[in-house]
C-alpha cells in the first residue's frame, strides 16, 4: 500500500535526460558550430550526481538542502513602485 501523506521524492529524471541529450549528435554539432569545441557534459554530470546524492539522504536533510539552495526570484525582489524608481534613477532620459 502506498502512503499518500508523504511528500513526493526528488526526481532526477530531468537531469538524466539532459545528460543523455548532451551526448547526442544534435547537441554536440550545435555546440561545435557555436563555440568551436565539443561539450564535455561535465556540468550535467555534476548536477545529476548532486541530485542522486540528495536522493540518498533522508527526507528532512534533503529538504533542508533544497530550501537552502533555492534562490528568490529576481523579479520578486522589487515592488513595481520600487522598480519604477530604480529605472528612472538608472535611465534618466
């Protein structure tokens, strides 16, 4: 029987998919065309390994790590009035 009261576990499927796509010919040729070199996919390996490491930890520890890593949205930092004041000061013309 499945316990529906527990929160869902962190899923690493999206990170595994991104790593798989990184090694595809489409991505590699696109990267070669844009930057002149192939993508070694190291950043995607790091993200996937961090996700898998978080999944191995108990739920409270993983949740604390995820909330500590979460950053506030850039656009939520200023109210519309604050943003307008900043905009006028930055671009007076």
